[in-house]
C-alpha cells in the first residue's frame, strides 16, 4: 500500500513538472518550424543575413518554437561553433542604452569595449560586430532574438531596430533578427526608414484548429507516463542545450528532466490503461468536446490538466470522468447569470417584467413607466410584492442600469427628459434570465411561475 502511495505522489509530481517546465517540446507547426530552422542554418553556415517576425496570440507557442528550433540546431556542430545568440526582452530592455549594454555582455565583449567612446549607436554596434571577425575575415554569426518586439518600437527614434535591420540588409556581418510579438499591426509601428530595411518575412502562429480526435490524443499524451526509453531520449535532447553558451537564455537551466523519475512498470501500465479508458468514455469525450469548443490552444489544455492532476490524492488515486466534468463546469459559468443570482427579488422581478415586455414587443426599447406598469399588475396579485413603493422600485431600476444589465439608448443623458421616461434596452439573453431564475436560492414560487408566463 505504501509503495502505491509513493508511486502516486511521484506520478503527480512528474505530470505537474512536465506541464510547467517543458520549454522545448513543440507540437504541430511543422512548416513554420522548418522555415525558422532553415533561416538560422543559412545565417550560420552561409553567412546570410536575415530578419523575421513571429506573430501570434499569447500562449500560441512562439517562444517555444524558437526554443525547439535552437534545441534541434544543437546537433549541428557548425551552428554551435559559428553562432552567438543574443536575447533581448522589451519588458527588460526599456531603452537602447540598456539593450546595447546587454548585447555587449552577451557577446562577451565587455573588455574590448571598456573605456572606448563611441559617437553613435551605429558605431558602437559596428565595433561589436567587427570584434567577432576572425583573422581570415570570417565573422561569427549573431542571432538576435527580440521578445516583445512591439515594445522596442516605442524606443526613441527606433535606433536599435534601425541599426539591426540596417546591418542585416548590408553585408557588414552575418546577423539574423528574430522578432516575437503578439501584435498583428506591428509593421505599422515601424518608422518608414526601419520598415524599408526590414525583410517583411512574417510567420503567423495561431492555435491550429486540429481535429477533435487529435485534441483527445493530445489530452492522452499529456496525461500519460512515457517509457524510460522515451524519457532518456528527451533527456539527451535537453542535455545538448549545455552547448547553448548564452547567459540570457535561461530556459535550459530550469528545463524539465524526466530521467530522475523511475516508475514501477506495473503502476505505469495501469495508469496509462486507465487514462486511455477515461479518454474513451462518453462523459469525458463530451467534456473534452466542450473544452475544444471553448479554446483549442494547447496552453489552455495544459492549464486544465494541471488543475486536474492537482486533485490526485491517495484516497482518489485515479482521475475520474466526474472530476473532469466538475472542473470543466467552472469554465462554462456565465458572469451575467452569477450577477442575476446576486440581485434582490424585487430587481429580479423587474428583469422578468422587462423580459416579458421584450418578448411581446419584439425587443422594443422601454422606460421605467412601462416596466413599472407591468410590475404593478403582477404586484397586485402577488403576496410577496404587494405594497412596494414606487420610489423603491425606481431605485431598483436605477441599480439595474448601474450594473449594466439594462443600457440607456442615448449616451449623453437626454437633457430635460425625466429619468422615468428615458428609454433603455435589455443587455441579457432570455436564456440567461431563465437560467438565473432556475438557480436563484429561495425564489418565491409565484415569481418563478411569472417568469415562465407573462399571463397573470
């Protein structure tokens, strides 16, 4: 029994670490990956200069793609020997002076540049690149990776970008500039002189709308324990990152290493069988379909699985379809419904009156007087709502406006028009109102019945 508990704790830790710290495993994007790899290879082997922008939403895998390509290229001896990698981040390097200092440190040229006075940024950068040339004029290639590229566009005169793109256009030294950004309009942020020197190579990364079967297979893969042979192969690949002699690239120092985990073979087989069985069950398929419709990105699925794995404990050593469904339900909840459930009964009655008015008059605008007349009709035959004063109902109506469940039609108050007569529209669907009425705690029966039918 004690062994099985240990194995479970080990499994939980393994899955969590792999989800969090696997920085170089990229699934899909084959064309984009090969495009970036060829670009870097040509810079290293043929001395070609180039520039490229990786564009895509946050969490799409832009940085992972660069990490994966660099890990692939660690097997290529000429790339390792001939290339320096400089990593800059728009959040850290907030102006060109700080960026230049970081470039000098990452190229290990602090001693060469120490004490020298340069007239301009261009002179300083030219000197740094000149220092890399060997005796036979063969220069080392430099790959500049610029994370949060759009933030570099805010620098004064865009001096850094201008000089990097200028060097990549002229044959001064072989450099490759890789920009990473989540802004689709990033080209528009570049100044005219910078834009003219950029190669206009853009690679777009969007979460690939893979088939649902592939999504289920990815879920299975992320939840399964690989064999020791697969773990060893992955570890060897990560070990090759030792050759990446960069102070700024830190992902290899904290990279997940699966070799330290040694699983009991029987436990591993049972766990993997149970995961396959789970992913084939109808309830799990339905839940995964809902997640797939909600967000197809791998980053979202990883976050979801992490929360699922965190629920593993000795009393519940397996993931069940019920756990899967309960966790997925948290992503389905509607904020507007939550808001409606927090209203007073009077405010909910006004929402129901508005719903009936909208359904009868085909979503025509309404004012307080119209809704108050409809509410009063209900209040006369209702034991719960009798004797509510008009001023109190008006206050409740104004509260609905403040929390934007109803919206005024005119943006600039109607001047002399009294607030009771200002026209509004409903900012809810009938389904949301229906859902809230069903979920509302201790709602009087007659109010629930009135919500179903406008006839009193």
